[in-house]
C-alpha cells in the first residue's frame, strides 16, 4: 500500500483520499462494501465514567465535529503516544488540508495537544482519551488501520520495529514481506538488548506463516532469541528446524547446535 503525500487540498487529492479510505473499509470487512462505525450515544464525561461508557460518548461528540475528524482521531489512536500529523493523515487516507482542519478541530476540542517529545507532533491530552477512542474502532477496521500504519511508518523511514508494533495487532495471511519485516525488527530488538521483544516478534512471524523454505532460518533466529531467556525452549525450536528444510548441511548445523545446548 503506497503512502500518499498530498501537498494541497484540491478536489483530486480529496477524491483520492476518499477512495483510499473506501478501500480500507472494504479490506477491513473482507470485501463487504460497508463497515459499521457508529457507537451508541452515551454521556461524554470521560473523566468520571468507566472507559467503556466514556468511549461511546466521546466518539459521539467527535462524530458531531465531522467524519474526517473521526477518521483522523481513530488513526491517531492507532498510532498512539506522540505522532506526526502527516503520518496520521496517511493512515486515515485524508488530504493534507482536510487533515490539518481535523487536527485543529481536535486541538480546539481539547482531545489533542502539541507534544513535548523531540520532533514535536501531536499527542492526546490524556492517555484515557486515547484508550477509549481506540476501543471504539470496529475490530476489522482497527486491524486494517494497523496494517496500513505498519506500511506508512516503514515507508517514512521509522524502521522495522515501528512497523512491527502494528503488525503484532494484525492476523497472519502468509505474506513473505510481513515475515521479512518482522525478522528485521527482531534483529533490531536483539541489537538493542531486548530478546523478549525479539522473541515475541519472531513468534508472530511464525504465525504469518513464513514460506516453507524460510521456516528453518526463522526457527534458528527464534532459538537464538529464546536462548537468552528460556534455554529449554531453545532446544525445542532447534529440534523442529530440520523438518522444514531439505538442505542437509542446514540440518547438520541444527543438530550440532542441539547437542551443544544439551551438553
């Protein structure tokens, strides 16, 4: 999915953005042309009500501010924490002018504020607001938006770890590019000294699942990450690897590693 960068708010850019969001809705509903986005109306006092009630009331309030605003704030909730307005616009499939207006409306409504994080951007005024808005996103659309977010942040140069955070929220569909991105993210996590996170990402890659010829290498990588946390589980991963490769040398290497681990 290509990231759109609309520098103007002309009609053609708005039409392209609308088509993008329509495609996102169709993908999220597995081909059905419509996805229900309404939330039942409840009181909007977020600070004094349980999150499940507050979320519905908050979205009712936001929907009164316009459809583009609701799309923008959903995308912002998917991104989480401090976020770039440009990236959120790409995820929400909004034109530049439409996104700028939505962001300004949300600042005026005291939903978003300027971030103190390096690089600026926007953030929710309170984590509870982000959480309750996130919970109002229809599940299928939330999955589709996380997948779109994974591609947007990767294309923007934010790295595989940023993309993997979103891919963890997406079910597997046997996409080799997703597997490659998750493996790249795992390597970055290992370099950063986070083997548990690397292991989680590699387990997600196995669930994609990988191509048969890539499974043994992936199991090796999982074993390496797991060895830093659970040595016994490492042996199980290594024992499974030879069953997924026709390369005799690869199988011999795996067997040798099992023997070294058990010794």
